[in-house]
C-alpha cells in the first residue's frame, strides 16, 4: 500500500480528512499527521510517505516551504496542496515547487478520492517503468561488459586519441578523470581445466564473479573482462594513492583466488600520469604476465625487463643453464593457454631467462630441438601432422641447421606462432560447433520466456561463462542482445503480417508481460508496437 501523510493546522479539517476517507479502499495507508510544517518534517523524514497532503497556510512553516524541502529530499513523493485561497500566485508557486495537485477548500470527499486514484495510477505507472528499466538494464549487463572489453582493447592498443578516449568512456558511463592511473591483469583458471573452457567451470566462474563484484564496489577501480581467463583492473586516483590501491588490489585478489583447485597469476604495472600513456602501461603488464609460464609457483609476478642483459661472449659453457627453465612443460603450457598477442612477450621472457646459457652453441641446439619436438607433439595432439606445422619457409630452413643467438627469437616466433595458429584453428572449429548448437537452441526456444544463457550453455554442453565470451567473439554481439533482436524481428513480422493484438504477439515471442514487451520494443526499435504496425514510425 502507498503511505500518505497529512499536514493541516485546523484540527477539525485534519480529523475529518483522516477519519472520513476510506484510505485502504483506494490502496493507501494513513501513515501519520501533523499540525504544521515544522512538526511534520522530521516525521516525513522518518516515514518517507508516497503522498503528502498539506495545507498551504500554517504557522511556523507553511505548506509551500514544506513542499519545497520535501521535493528536494524526496523527489518521488507526490504532493497535494489544499488551500482556502483562490489566488493565482499561490497556484503558480505550488506548480514551481512540483506540487501534483492544488485543491481549494472545502475539500470534498469525492474530489480527494478522485485525486488519490489519479496519483496512485501515476505512481504505479512510474514504478512499473522503473522496474522495466531495471530489468532491461540487468539483461543488458552482458552487453555492457562486451562494450567495456572493446573500449579497453582500443584504449590499450593505442587506437584512440585522448578526445576519443573520453568520448567513448562517457558513452559507457566510465569515469576516467584522474591524476594518475595503473593497471593490473589477473589470469585464473581451474587446474582440472587449463584451457579455461568446458562444462565444469563452476569454481572459476564463481571466483571471476567474486572479483567483479568486489572491485565494482569501489569507484577507484574499473574492472573488465579481457578474455575467457583474464580480467583487468584499471586503478585511478592521486599519485600518492597508487601504492595503497595496488596493495589492496593484490591482497584482495590473493584472498579471493587462493583455492587448492585454482591457478591464478597477477601482474601490476607502474603508475602513469596521463591516460594517453595507458598503452605503455598495458604493454609492460602484458609482458610481466607472460612470465606465468616460466614461474608457475609465483602468483604475483614482477616485471623482468631486458635492461640488465649481459651481452657476453658468443660462446660459453653450460654453467648458466637453469634446467627448470628448459622444462618442455613451459612451452606446452604456453601453447595450451597462451594467446597470439602474448607470443612475442613470452618468447622475449623465455629467452631472457636463459640469456647466459644461450651463449653456448650446444645449449642452443638442445633448446631448438626441445622446442621443436614439444610443438610437434602439441600439433599432433590436435590432429595435425608435422608437415602442417613445419611446412613453413623459416622452420623448414632451420630443421637441420644450428642457430645463432640472434636467430632464436625468430625461430621460436615462427614455430610457436604456427602451433598457436593450429590450436586457434582447432578451437575455432570447436567454437563454431558450440555456437551453432547455441544458435539452434535459440531458434527453437526464443519464444520461451525461460530462455537463458545458462539453458543455451547446457544445451551446448559448455559453461555459461565460456559461451558468453565465445558468443561475443564469434557473433560480435552478446547472447542477450542477439536473443532480444531475434524476438523483435519476429514481433515485427507478426505486427505487419497478422491482426493479432500486442499481448498475443508478446507471448509468442517470449514476453509474459505485454507491457514489458512494449517497453523493450520501443527501447530497441525506436517506436511503439502500435506505431510500427500503422507505419507511422519504423
């Protein structure tokens, strides 16, 4: 029920209104009363009524002053002024305050009941619209994350001017103004499912959601999904805040992700004082994150640049070899979980970790063969042949030759790049099959209100998290946006091709509530269903 509060200095009038109106019959609860504005204000702040009925002329604080304060503090409260003065100036002031109705005394029961019914209808309509907006906003949250991902990809790639950065951020309601910025990237996946995909991603999904919910609570952090297994956290504030923000970021990611069945790695950059320098910050963070393949026991990774590289003699012994760093599992792990855009950073970090031993020809020959055999084994595990992997001018040339130090990077880039390409081709093939299953499920079920990302993921035999990321990647739109547009296209065909009324069409395209259907139709198509049917718009 709606709460109503009455303010009237004449006790006879106040009691008459209180006792002679069947408040509950009209959907109201009489919440309280006061004899003047001064007495009423603290009670109104406590009770927060939906409707305030107040006399205009009262001692201590009149109705206009009270209405002005209530409108400012509680803009959703509807105000009805009653007055014994048929004066245009009073009415004008009441309108300027935002008063809903202006009734002249004596107020009849019939007039007040009519006003109460009108206000109730208006409040219910406004609340219904608010509910629709909130429901639509929640449904579109997936799209917002997709748009954020695209924005940050362009930002960190250096593809936006400073003006474009702020314009794009404003469209996404992202507050970027700050004196200083820093970036953290966290990669997490379940040990039993290292590729970050499949049906059983419950733990990883929960941890990803927990990370998102934690950082979204604080305006100094902007969190976004980077890919299926990686999230980014953009920190912003004053320079003196950066260390504290980074420490809090590290501590809370450690707290959330430390689980026996989880693998996680975190890289934090160095602060920059311009938003235009964020691509540089990202490159450093991305390079640091590539060390997760070399340092599987380190969760928080430190930057290891090449500034202190020892350019010693070309030939040397094997005294600098760290056997753990030559483990083929490092290469295998990168091929299974790494991305094409991480390749150069990984190769650089891998070679940096062996810079002393690489002076030895014997070690280079051993390393070249180890990497080659690991890449071949990986390709064959995907169903590809050696010829498909090695049928490349560079790798073919190097099969039977020793490599100089300067040749090691292009050799690894070429060989591992081809292996990743084959892995991507296989994943793309599998991904297309998964997407097709999801599309078939949508085609068969888009008219069901219960259609959801979870249901489609179950039909495709993958996790909802994986399907969401894969769908956005393959279809260049989100699952929810695709389903909504599918429903709208079906609705438009029915509106123009049949005589069915809007409620029937809503039910046929998956909307139980016809009013919400009309709301979504107008939001996405720019006109109402009626306007579309008559051809006045759309």
